[in-house]
C-alpha cells in the first residue's frame, strides 16, 4: 500500500445488527439493539436503558445546525457501510482511517450500560468480531481498535490477544477509569493491560470524552447554550490524564508501551512538558523514583493528532515531530470531511515536505505497523 494521508481518528458507526446478529439469542434483549421510537427516531437500547439516538454525532454530509439524523436511512451510508466509507475516503483523498467506537463509547465504556457481565463480555467480543469483519473490506485502509472487558482485569489480556489476532491494531481505553468506578489510570491494577499491549506491540488509545458512561464531558458546570464547548473542556481536561501517565511510573515499568492521546490536538503539549520538566528539576524527582525527564518520556511513548491547529503545528519540534499524526474525525461534528485537503494545505502549508509526510502518514505507519509498498 502506498500512503499519502492517514487519518488517525475516525469513527465506526456500529451497524444496527452488529450485536443482535452475533450474541447468543438468549442475550439479545440485554445486548445493544435498535428500537424505533414513536417520534420516528431510531434509538440504541442496552437492556431497558435508553442510551442515545442512532444518529448521535453522525453528521458527515449533513447540515450540522439541523441536528443529528433520526434514522440510519437519514445518515450518510459511509457512516456504517464499509464500501461507502471507502468511497467517501477516496473522494477526500484519505488513504486509511484508524477507527474508534460510537455508541460503544469513546473509551469503550458504553457497554457498561449492560448490567449482566456475561452479556457485557459477549457484546465486547461481538464488537471486536464485527469491526474486524467490517475492516476486512480493505484491511490496509480500515484500521480497527478493539474494546476490552475493562470491568474485569483478569479477562483483559485474553480478549486483547484474541482481537489483535483478528486484525485489531490498537486497544481502546478510558483516560479516567476512576470516573467509571475503577482504579485510576496510574494504579498498578492496570499493569496487565499495559503488559499485554507491550507484548502485542499495539498502542493504548485514550480518546477524549471516553470517561463517563454516557461519554459526556467532565461534570464541571458550563454554559449549555454554547455548541461545541464540551470538546474544549475535554481537550483541556486531557492534560490531567497525560500528567498522571507521565508521573505514574507506568512508562518506566513498560518501556515498550505506546499511548495515543486521541482527538486532543497538540496545543496543550508544550505547556504540559515545560511545566512537568520544571517541576521535575525543582523537586529533584530523579531521586524519588522518577529517573526520566517527563518530556523525554512523552516523546518516547505518547502520540497525539491534530486537524486544525495552525498555532499548535508551530510547536511541532518541541512536541516531537515523530509524535504528531493527522486526523479527520469522520463522521463526527468536529470532522472535516469532505474538506480534508483544504485543511491540510491551510494547517501544514508552511511545513517542509519531509515533516508533512511524518504527520500525514509516516508516523501512523510506524505506530500501527501498516504495510507499505516498500515492504515488498
């Protein structure tokens, strides 16, 4: 495969039959299913819990001010049909997409709406199976990330190994599992997850908003009348997540572990690194179990992506030119389809060609071990 542009944050809008066609019949009432409401909206349910309309966030090719599509038929087919997704990618000059969940939760937390742990596990496995099958339409172009049964750490390694065996190239996780009732991300409780990711050589993906069971922004009060403010809040809150990772010791315990900070942009990174290095120096942290400078840890282990930040890209060398990737966020409200090429020219217009290639595709190829024409 010859790549020119890889988007490292896009979304798999789960087809209506994804779970119902894969879980055992006795589990179907509890597993995710679509119900048509009296008002005409098609809505996802898990058990008797109403989760969200099927068109939530699926705005590609629509007027964003008109609200979310009511049904699958109202959505652009590329949201949930693989062949149509590939056609939309071709139309926008996108060679490959790295895919994240929709109703299953940006951090994989959506399945926590399911109360029965056996149905939860079957639903995680069904998602991983279904997405792998969907991506088999073009495995060099559609890059899946798997869910894990985060509620039971003992189950995590086996499901991660199984999913990677199906073709998944990353593991979806929540940046603040403590918001979901589990130990915080810096707790050694999660070491089996970091260990299996290192073993399989796949990154852990921490998508902004992958926190509360609803996928909502943090619970800080904010003006509800201002559209898009939730994304600003979650990007800002992501600094706390990355700070916890840098000072947790996990990257020292697992030197082969890679983390992707998804849809967070890059503008926050210089502040975090400069401040963290300053405090590391001031408090002589190398004498207290933190032998590596935070900025060195970041550049060795953490990737991020951007799509609009002209100011952020000016800091690319301080952030680390090998740590930045591109994203399009199809089909979400912040997505730039079908204007990706305009954004690339606008944001990266003054960037040297060799650095553009790193951001647009080479860093992603290296991280996800994607096949290229040079591989023979």
